[in-house]
C-alpha cells in the first residue's frame, strides 16, 4: 500500500519543479548540501557487500585478487567494497584504489553496468559531478530501466542544478524499487522543495525499509536526526541519533549529531566531548570545524585555533585523493573571516563546476563578504528559488538585505530563519536574534 503513495508524491515533485523552472525562466532564473563536507557520506545505493564487517570483506577480496589478478568479477567487487569502506571510515585513500580496481575490471571484461555505476558513484563522492553524470549515462545505455542507475543519475543531476532531471530519476527509482535508497532520495527532494515535514516522513520510511548493512541504516537514522534538527525539533533529533548508535555503536555521524544538539542546548563541554569522540574515530573536517566553533563560543580560543588548523591538513588529504573541496574550503574561510578574496574565487569555481542552489548560496555569501551585495542578492534569490526552507540560506539573505539597506526585508528573512530553526548555527543564530529585534 505504501508504494503508490510514494510514487505519486515523487511524480508531483517533478511536475512542481517543471512549473517552477518555467515560471522563473523570464527572470533569469539545486545528500551537495552546503552543510556537507567533502568527506560527507554519499547517499546510499544498495550495499555492495552484505556483511557489516566490510574490512574483513575487503581483506578477503584483496587476497582473492592477489591470487587471481585477472579475476574481473573479484576486482569489481573489490572496487565497490573500497567505496563502502570509504563511507564507513571517511578515508579518501580508498578512492584511488576503488578507481584502479574498477578500471582494471573493465579492461578484463567485467560487468560493464556494475562498473559504470560504480565509477559514477565514485566520481560523485569525489564531487566530480559532470564525470558522475557521464558514467551514469553510460550505465543507462546498458540498462535503460534500472533503479541503481537512476540513483546515480539523480544524485549527479541534483549537484549540477538539474532538478527536473534529478527528481524524474528519483521518481523512476521509487517506482522500480522502493527501498531505503529510494526513500532517502525522495526525502532529500522534498527538503529541497521546501517540504521538510514530507522529507521527514520519507526518511522514516527509509528507516522502516531497513538494510542488510548496519552502516547504511545508521546513516539513515542520522539523516533523520539532521532533518529533525534542521526544523527545530531538538528532542526528536536526539532520539534519532541515539537510535543510530544503538544500530551501530560508536557511529561517528551520530556522535557528532549529539554534539550538535548539546551545543544547541548550551551544553558546550558535553558537545565538545561528543565531537572529540567522533574525531578520534574519523577526523572529518566538518566535525573538526564544529569542535573549533564550540571551543570558540566557550571562550577556549587556543583549543579553537588547534581545531581550525587541523582542517587544512584534512582537506589537503582529500584533494590529494581526487576530491574537489573548493566549496567546503570557501565556506569555512568565509565563516571564519579567513582569506575572503581567495574564498570568493573558490566559491565561483565550485559554482561553475556544479551550479546547485547550495553552491549558489555559498557564492552569494562570498560576494557579501567581499562587499558586492548587489550581486550577492541576485545569487541568493536564485539559491532560494526552489522554496527550500533552509535557515542558513535565509540568514545569508537577511544579511545581504541588511547590507543593501533593506531593513524590513532583512528582519523578515532573519525572523523566518529563526522560526524554522532557532539553533540553525552556533555562530550565526545569536546574530540573527540580535538583528531581528
């Protein structure tokens, strides 16, 4: 009974975005989320390996390939297992290994559909979305009706700002194979279109759908927690993060989620403890930044500086392994008043490469930080064109309007940001409250 409901809703999203695109065409005119780091886990496909202990699976496949170096099937499975391992550890050194295994499997006559889908997913995780779309189209030519192909097509299209194509792909996926992976994408589409309650409903369906892989289930529960938090539901977010930890004890993203809710409650020592536990397991840049922000707000400037200094080293590791990080490094520098001219250059490059609403929002913020508020307003308007209820985007717009001398419009945007989520940013929510009075 659940399947037709989901498909009809997803189809409605496609129709809605088509209408919205036409309506905006005359004015000159969309989880990568600006909140995500270069190392954020990509949206799940079907788990490439069945055991929860992916490390053991990787080791077994490596032994098999060492013994039989021309075993194309083993190479392909190893390439996919490396990607799952990267999801679990956020270690970008698995990316080149995945690419090498998949390409060697292709040369040896391995299954082309699986290989092109795997290469598309790998390119997306490296934020090389044009490459991801090209590989996905290769896969689509081999299998025009395939849910996994639709997943990677949709993911790449979202990051490239091609929302009609993305939502159509997600709708096809949901028709073909209602599953955790499909429901997660419908949830993200609804969030983008300003329907966070519908996104939460779809994410709960993803949780109920379950998965044979504990990491994917924990990831989904964590995303549910983030959706709840982003709509101001701190207690519901806490429950989801704790459920993720029950499913996968010590899960890094859930630990960091608890750090975020404790920071929102003003429990800065507890928040810092959760972030340190997460970073000790996997030093993800977004969590190192969050720790630095907590330390800064708590007045521990030495600890904050040490955390911020670590960010650059981590981002260099990702770049060395083929990950594009311009958007994330630009946003970090803009938020921390570091090298804003270079940040504008990087934000512009990121937007040109992948013109999503999130990249456009970061570009707008970079223009604002560099004093070009007229251009910033234009890009901020486009970043909000889907109706996304993102408090940070609305805060950015409120500050841009203030820069332009539009006091009433500025207060309206700041009020809206706070109404959506009064805890939207440890750094900026206090500013929004002060200026919205």
